[in-house]
């Protein structure tokens, strides 16, 4: 059995997986969401303290399996350095105490492995990774080599939900909040412009869309400025010759002048365009790639509108669509354990375990 630790952001998680058949023997995850929600986003110092407090207890609750362990795995890249560190320290301590080898796992490779928890690995494969920290289109070759075909140049998909939710005075994490509120809204109420429309650049950009949400909130807060005079960002009208409030204009935290229906309309219009942007760039990717299978992973792949749009999209290309099980879309140690089992079979252990908070995926192998 392999024990895996995941602590790259705001979840302290431990899983134990049987190396012979990938069966899950033990799993626990302590989410810090409630603590970070008070601040509207992840506070790194708080995350570090909460991991340091939670991990020893979470690990000890797996103690009955210690004698069956063959290796200790841990996420060592990428992530918040202050969050990665407590996991790495715990893994090193366990490996020393139990005299077991260490396996390092890239968090994003872990997300890819969430597709293979109950399914065999079939390659080649196209992958969309949508999380709070990343938005990427990946190609995985027959022999498992990962190529990054496109990524976001600013905010990630999940981050744009988190930040829009914050502007609307909703809770954290913003993804589920926006998704639920959007169900009650009119997704055509706001004509937000599609990012990178008409360009041939295979990349994502969510900061302009997020800014359109900010301006829509400001307009409602300050009804002197009709929404219609707020320029479409893709038309390139500078803020100097318009009546837009400056970038630093404060949005009152309670959004007291924005009704629940108006918030729902903004949420629905935002979600529609954010998902359309994902699909629009995938069309570009599919114009040069012939994928028979396409997987979607990461916390934000739980978004139901995105899932249904991807289903129609992949069906139109006669491409098999794979999703991770909903409970393993967000960060968890099970996907890390699954990735580690492959490394264990390849005898891919690490002597000195280093932390790489900003590592890339380019040219990594998944098998
Ligand atoms: O993969 P993950 O758990 O953590 C990172 O590695 O970043 O992803 C968390 C992100 C957050 O930004 C969260 O708001 C987003 O996933 N998310 C969603 C949904 N559920 C979670 N975004 C959109 N719709 C959802 N239903
Ligand atoms: Zn993640």
C-alpha cells in the first residue's frame, strides 16, 4: 500500500491505496474552506497553520495500515509554498520513521490521474484542466508525455468564479455559489463579451470578463452610470474618455443596492460566457488535434453548465468524454495516491524531496 499526502492549497488530505489493484483503503480530507471564507479567498499564512495543525492527526488516523505501507507519496509541486511545506515535512518524517521510500507527485498530474481511479489508462488523450490555480489544454501522447497546448494568460477559470462571487458578495469558494445562483438568473441579461473572440491564439483569458462583472456591479451600486455607457472591453475604449469609475473604485461589500435577482442575472450571464470561452478555445484546439478521447479534470470541472456544454461539444467531434468522479474533482489525496502507484511500479522514488511551488507540466510523463 502507498500512503499519499496532499496539502498544496487549502485541503489537508491523506489516502492509502493498494498498489496491486488501485483499491482505496483509507481516505480523509479536511477542508479549510470555512476558515478562508471569512476572508473571501485562501490566506496563505492561515492555510499553513491549519495544515500544520491538521496533518499529524489525519496521518495518525491511518495508523492501523502503517505496517502494510511500501512507500510515502506527497504533492511537492506546484502550489502555495507554505501549504506544500507541511505536507512535505510530514512525508519526510513518516518516511524516516517507517524507513520507507518517498515518491513525489506533481499536483496537476494528480488531477489527470483522477480520470483513472476506476478506469484503465488509455492514451493518447486530450485534457482540459480547470482549477482554481490553472486553466490548461493538454495533449498526452501515446507514451504518456504531456504537452501544454494552451493556458490562461491571467486568471484561471475557477479563480474568475471566486473573484466574481466575491464582487457579488457571495461566499468562498465562488464556483458552487455562482453555479447555484445562476440557476435563478437570466443568462442573457448581460451581454458580456467573449474573451479573445475571433483570435487564433490558443490561450484563455478571464480577467476581462471578471472586469465586466465588476463594472456591472458598480453600475448597479452607483445607478448614475447606466450599464450601456460602460464600454465593451474588446472594443478597446480607454477609461479616460468614458465614465467608468476607476479600477480602484470600491464595491460596497454587502452590495446593498444589488437585488438578489440582479445578482443572479450577473452570475448566470458570467457563467454562460466563461463556459463559452472554454468551448470557443477548445474548438481551436480540436481544429489541429484528432483526439478520440478527451478528459476534463480539476475542481472547476464540477461545473454543471460546463459539463453539459462539453458533452454536446465532444459528441459533435465523435470524441469520448471522460470526467473524474465529482467527489474527486477538487483537491484530494486519492488522485495523488493513484499517480504515486504508477510511480511505485516504475520504481520512480526520489532521494531528496524538493519543493517546486511554480513548476510546469511541460514534458512530464504520466506513465
Ligand atoms: O482543483 P481545486 O480543488 O483546487 C486547485 O487546485 O486550484 O479547484 C478549486 C476551484 C475553485 O476556484 C472553485 O471555485 C472551483 O474550483 N470550483 C468551481 C465549481 N466547484 C469548484 N468552479 C465553477 N463551478 C463549480 N461548480
Ligand atoms: Zn487542484
